[in-house]
C-alpha cells in the first residue's frame, strides 16, 4: 500500500464541507490530513472554525488540528450564505459544542510552514471555500508555489453558469482577487466546478442509505443533507441538492470517477456584472496557457457509493 497522501483541507463548513471532511477522515489509508484550515465564507470565521471542530468530534477525531484563517476576503466585503446553510452554518443535526480548541498558529502560517517543511511536491491543498488563505500564503511566501503537489478546489462554473450570481459561483465570488492570485500562481490546479457538482444530487434514496449506516456521524450527516438540500430543491426543482465539496476529496480517492480537460481559466475581478466569473477556455480558442484541469463529467452513483462506504467506516 502506498503512503497516504498528505493533504491540508481549507474549508468554510457548511454541510457539504462537512461531508468532504468526513470522507477524508473515513479514508485514513489513502489520506493523511495534516490539518484543517478555516476561512470565512458560508458563515463568519468563528462559526466555520466551530463547525470544523464539531465535524472532527463527530468523527471521533478531536486530534485533528484546526487552524483559523482569514475572517474576510483580500479586498471585498465578506458575503455569507446563511440562507443556504442556516444560522450556524451546520444546521440540521443537534450537536454538542466542540471541546477541542483551535490551534494558536494562524492558518496561513500553518500552510506556509507545512509546505516548506515537507519534501517538495508532497503536500496537496484541498480548498472547499474562498481562496483567501491560499492567496495570503502565496503573497507572504511565494516560494511555496512550486512546492505544492496539487491544489484540488471546489469552485467556479462555466457551462453551468453561477449560483450566487448568473455568472459566478460562491467560493470564487466571495474572494475573486484571491482566486486570481491562485490561478496565476503556477500551482497545478484541479477545478471541480458547478458543471460537476450539479450532477451529484442528494436523492432521497442516497440520503436514506447514509442514514441507514446508523452511526452518530452518518445520522448527523443525513440530517445535515436534509437541511442543506432544501434550498437547492426549491431553487432548481431537483430531487436533492448538489453535494459540492466532497467531489474534491473523491477526486483524490478515485480520480477515474471524473472527466475533464486542461484549460486556461481566468477570473473576472473588475466588472460588477460578472465579477467572480471563471472564464474557462474549454474550446481552446485563446491560446492562453493552461493553468487548470477543469472537470466536467462525474460518475455520480460511483461518487455516492464511495461517500457512503467511507462514512460507514467512521
Ligand atoms: O458554491 C458552492 C460552494 O460554496 C461550496 O463549497 C459551499 O460549501 C460554499 O462554500
Ligand atoms: Ca464550502
């Protein structure tokens, strides 16, 4: 068995972030979670940091180190998404307040120190929220860029458009300036856009399979999904909601579940109409340098089978 892949999860939990964290912690043979770094996004930083620790304790993993990061975007005012995730950001299950503490070190310094202290090309960044922490780390220590193995991110959209505006997906929209820095960094990026995540829907049958596992983390996850999906069911009239963030972790575990291509991706940061848009040169018409592997297709049943199987291990 190969060595587990070393990852840092940068996140703004969020029920779908929680599913991603659970998927990662349910896969210790393949993934070594060096730390979880939190960022403001779905809800303010104090809540995303609380929620990350709630999820770790739900998984019986109070040993996981959680580091607090940016409480607002680089330049813009913070926007949040309580309308989707509820006031706590983790509405759905009744949970205990976390006992585990956040680490003293700032998330940005943890990211820098971890990348510089590990052999080049061995640390993977998994981003599930705005890219503010990553951009700050790159600004503070540009020499980390060539040392990062890969940055697998949930964010953006192209054929599917946006979800917070007609043009922009939430994670990019919250901090488009950070996204611009990250996409220009030269770090190998794998992008999981709405084009993929809108195909992984939490059908009732899928949520019931998760609840039927019967464990505390699995039942809590089913309750999170039932709350989280109501907004998207209403908005899209779909059976279930898109389970965005765990696609990032699933890619690390079973990349063959996904299909996409190397593209150039640029970020709109100026136009008020389309700020936060990921302009994906899918048809290769600009000749601009490829800076991301953009995913467009997913085996959604294979994804849910993997998620359910790993949740059962917690
Ligand atoms: O647009 C979906 C993304 O925004 C997901 O990561 C969700 O958790 C929110 O952060
Ligand atoms: Ca998220």
